[in-house]
């Protein structure tokens, strides 16, 4: 199938598309078709943007991402794969996300597990640094944002303790909380899926953290950078390199 062969009837009017890198025409065409079918098949008010990325590397895979507004609520899904498999996976994850938002369906990811980025590799470079102003949230709200944006982990500042923290997915259902120091349960109402990760936090510069992530086959690593005494979130990109989220300095730094 070629992009030019798609008819107007097959492409949802609420869908916009862009590409980045040498995306195969078949990958793009299949993704547009599958995502449009999901949007047309759901009785919801939806606007969506499909981004398809292909990195210029040997053995590169295609990364599909849909940013959408479903019944006025912002959400995102992401998946990687080639041609039909990748297109079907992103469509399945979008369908699950819509079901979660519009119908309250729990655990929408069970039927469409995403490719894991947990693998042991040699040291990879940090090719992207993202300064971020952390939202002050309860772990429950942070977990809800993580679900809405289809993140594997979400970096925030804990409203109860003021500490840098993350929530992350532990399997398809459970959520774990990691703070800089505190290991007690959050105050107030909690998500029943939430538990506190008791693993000691790594205190190390970026290079040491990167060595640990790559050498232990981790998809991401929350650590404390010693000079700033602030948390950082290091994670693996789909192209194999690393990126790090760094909190913007503020009055507490």
C-alpha cells in the first residue's frame, strides 16, 4: 500500500500527520489507516496527531506516536515496530487509551504490550538533556498523568514531602513510587496499584548513572546528581542513546 492510495474516506478528518526521518511509505500508510479506523470506530469527540519517526541507523525501527484530545481530555500513546505490526500496535494502544478515558476501562495496556527498552548494552551517550520545571503533585495525580501520556515513568515533585520523585509502571498493572529520601506511604487517598520502591537511590554524576543503566539493562534510572542534590531521570531512547530530565533550579536549590 502506498500513501497516495489512501482515499479521503479512509483517513479520519480529525487526524493530522507528520514524519521525521526516512519513514517507509508502507509504515506511514498502514499507521494512518489503522489509527483512522480507531478514531472512526469510537463514539467520542476526538482530534489526533500522528507522528512517525525513523532514525537514520542500521537496524532502526519505526516509532509511532499519537497525541490526542478525547472528549476534551489530552492523552498520548507511543509504540515502536515495523509496517503492519507497528501500525496495529499503536492503534491498539490508542483504542485502549480511549477506552480508559471514555469508559473507565482499567489496565488498557494488557492487550497491547509495548516493546521493552530494558537491555544490557555498552555505554551509550546522553544525546538529549531536557530542563523541566517539575509539577508539584500527589503520587496519585502523577500516576494518572503517567497513564494519560503513556509514559513508563513520570518525574514530578512530591506534594507531601517536597522531594523530587518519580512514579513508574511495574508490569502492566502496578505503579511504584520513588522519592529522593522518604520511603513511607503517601498521605491521603492512594491508587490501589501504588507501592513504594524501597531500593536505595543512586547518588552519582550523569556518566556513572549512564554506566549503571546500560550495564544493568535498565530502561530508565532515577538518581540524585551530587552537585545539585536534585533528582534526575535518565532513560533510554528508541534509537538506543540516552536522554536525561533535569529539574530547573528554583528557590529550594
